[in-house]
């Protein structure tokens, strides 16, 4: 009896320590990819290429096979970058980039001191008044006064949106630039450079009466930036069909020399899941050839997955199912499954496993949504789920999405759920 009890304890100990090691590995991946060394995995300091090299080295350590001579599938894109100074002062108050303000990612270079004109919603709703206001605001910065858009009908809302688009993007805008305000500073990326800059300032930092702005921005549009997807696979018992795991590794990079957008949750955590799954299936031969793809250019408009689908390294029609991991670092409220209602049978099986095993707080169903790299496979009628964790920290596309504050709350149970779901494919 003692010997049997010892054996059970030993098995349980081995199993739990093995799972803990998976979590330790996930943390190491997130820490590495979101470190300063990788410059936010964007297009300043070759952050994306450093990340791709790291992932390829992990693929090699794990023992994944390559399609061709390397793990890389290269392609080019245009991208607007901010490799140098990005500064903004309001009435001589110097603001901190990333924390206090953002610049629209498609903004051009600009330097100087500018007076300010206040634009309110009534200016925008009357075409003649707006035209006159613009003439008086030539070479000034426009401060867009706050307004509640929900108070206006559809036609007025469209007019307001048209005016804002004109100010941000149209070359005939005679003003020097635009300033808007927000409580949450959420950045993005751009493949274009527009003629005028736009800044977003944290609402509580806006002076009561703004009279002067001083700006110094040095942006650089790179017409043909070379980047790459990272692709590897494990040969399974059945080589006629494929299971595919994907996650994007790029993020927003840097805004100037100081503001780094680490992208721990989005999407170093998804890459951590991808690599953990690769380690798992390398140690235990999968039923089918199993492919692992880390995509570049997702934040620029799903460019890496678009390039892959247009230039596939294998027959896409052999894919039995594809899983896309984007934002895998929390899970306090479970996971969301995009395409759950599209592939109801598979969703029901996933949900049943979760319920029977008591893994995640919930597996929430959602319909189709073109909001990550799975979308390009949707266009080829490849069955897939896009899954992301819910609840927990709200850092997203900002400087606060850091490894040290990412809890990986449900990472282990999420991993177990995926493995059991994938192993159920016949």
C-alpha cells in the first residue's frame, strides 16, 4: 500500500512539475520578446528581425523541420517609423511620449512652435463656417474640443467623421496639425505617411486654455522594409493532413527614442503558447503533420498572413483545422472563440472538454470577425478558431503591456484545453 501510494504521489509530482516547467518557459519567452532588446518588435532598431531570429532559434532547439532551407518566409512592406525624437509641449509643459501623448502613426516630421485654434462641433457641422474657420487657422494647430457624438444623428455623425478624416489625412488641410484628447492612449502602426500630424493627449493633462504647442518629430517612411514569417513543422503519423498553430510576433515598436510598446500580452503571450505547443508535440508525435507559424506584419494589416496565404509553403486544402493565438496572457474570465458559431461542432467539443475538466472560467462563443491573422485563412475556407483570453489587466497597444505585469493567469489550463481539443481530431 505504501509503495502504491508512493508511486501515485511520484506520478502526480512529475506531472505537476512538468506543467510548471511549461509555465516557466512561457514566462521566459514573454520576458525575452517584450524586453528592451527587441524594441517593441516593430520596425525601429530591427526589433521585428531580432524577434524572428529568436523564434527561429527556439524552433531549431525544439527540433522543428523547415520548408526549404530556413524557417524564414521573407517579404517586404512599407512602414512609417519614428526612430528619433518625438516631443510635444503644451504652454511650455513638456509631455512624456507614450504616457502623456501619442502621435498618429502615419504622421510626418514636423518641428516648431505653433499657435492654437479651437475647433468645436458646430464648426464641423456647417460647411461654410468650417471653410472660413480653416482659412483663419492656416499654419496653426487645431485643438478639437470635446463633444458627445451620440447626441447627433447619423448624417451629422458622418459629417463630423468626414471633417476629422480631412484634418488628419487630406493634403489640402491648411493647418499645421491636429490635437485630440482621450482617457486611454492606444497606439497603432501605419504603412503610409500622411501630410499632417495628429497628436492625442491624455485628457487630464490638457491646459484650461491652450495657446501654444511646441513640437519636434522626426519620422521616416521606409518604402521596402524587409521582414519575415517564421515557419516550422513536425511530421506526424498521418502526413496527408495538417493541423496548424499560428500567432503573430510583431508589435508596435517604438515612438521616438524613449517610448517602447513591449507587447507582452499582444502577442508575446501567443508566441509563448505556440512554442509550448511545439515542445509538447515534438516530445509526443502528433497524429498529423503539425505546423507552427509566427507571423510578421499583423499590426500593419495582417500582412504576414496575407503573404503566406498568397504564397503558401504547403497545400492549404490539407489543413484539418487551424488555431490562432493572439493575447493569451490573462484568462480571469476565460477565453473568447472567434468562429465558434461558424464551426459549431468543434466549438461544442471544445466547450465540453473545458466543462468536464473544469479548466477555464468560460469558453465564450463568437461569430466570424476579421480581426487577426486567421482572417486570411477564412478567405480560403480553411476551418479555424481565433482564441484570446478575457479579463485581467487592460493594457493593450500601450506602453503598459509589460512582462512584469502580465499574470499568465490561466495559461496552464488554457494549454491543457488546447492539447485535449487537438488530440480529439480524427
